[in-house]
């Protein structure tokens, strides 16, 4: 039997906010037109987070008046792979950094090389 750690939606939101606070100010100042949200379940199995949008490295003069990029952090899958709140905290941080990396145009292969 698998035990799933219970983390309330409010607490999970706090963990995502705390993870965002660990991003260096030099990077957060450069982030542009992106929103980070918490969603209970992903659109497909096994996703912990998802970046949807146009990375900063691909934006050109044509980029204006567009909806914000979106980073979704998925609460239920993260809780399902963790046994303790400490593991949830670490997985949230890793997932937030990973998805922000995509906002900066870093692909999955490079993020994994960097440990994210």
C-alpha cells in the first residue's frame, strides 16, 4: 500500500511561493510576462510541472500584447511521489526551478545535466 503525504492546497501554495523566493533576484528581474500557478492534477500522467509559452530566448520584436506564459506546478503528483513534507518542499523547489529554466529557454536535456 502506498502512503501519500497530505499537503493542503494552502500549504502547497506557500511552498511554491517559498520556492519562488529562492530564485536569485537577478533572474526574477529578467522574468517577463509569466504567471506561476498551482493545479491539483496535470493534463497528462506523471507531470510534476509544465511550462507553456514562448521562452525569453525566442521572443522577438513581434512579441507584444500576448497572454502571459504559464508555469503550472501539480500538487497531487508531487505529493504522490513524496513520503514526507521535507521531500515535498524539495520536489516543489526542483520543479519550480526546472519550469523557470524553460522560461529562460533551457531544454529538458540541459536542465537534467544541471541537476534540475
